[in-house]
């Protein structure tokens, strides 16, 4: 189980998502395979899915995130 990213899309802009080093079997990225490379087949379960970018910040969620990160002062939030 794993995935191969063909086009980074919005993921390229959001680098703070899950670590690729995580051993989460379902979210593991597979190595690239070159043409002509020999592989041993174990099982194939092809599924297609798409991803969606995280929702945009609302004013309230942006202020909450800034406070969590310790950025700015309360007077700069309004």
C-alpha cells in the first residue's frame, strides 16, 4: 500500500503537511520506477482518488494560528 505523486499541485505550497518519513502504511510514498525495471508482483489494488487543498483561513482561524505560533501581538490581529 502506498502512493506515487505524479503532480505535486497544491502540495508543493503546503510543505508543513505530514512527514514523508512517517511509517503510516496507507500514506507511504512509493519509490519511482524506471521503464524496463523488473519488479516482483505481490498484489495489485488500483484505486483512483484526488486530494483537496486545506481550507483557506478565515479571520478567526488566522488569528488563532498566529496566537499558537506566537506571531505578532493582540493589537496587530485587528
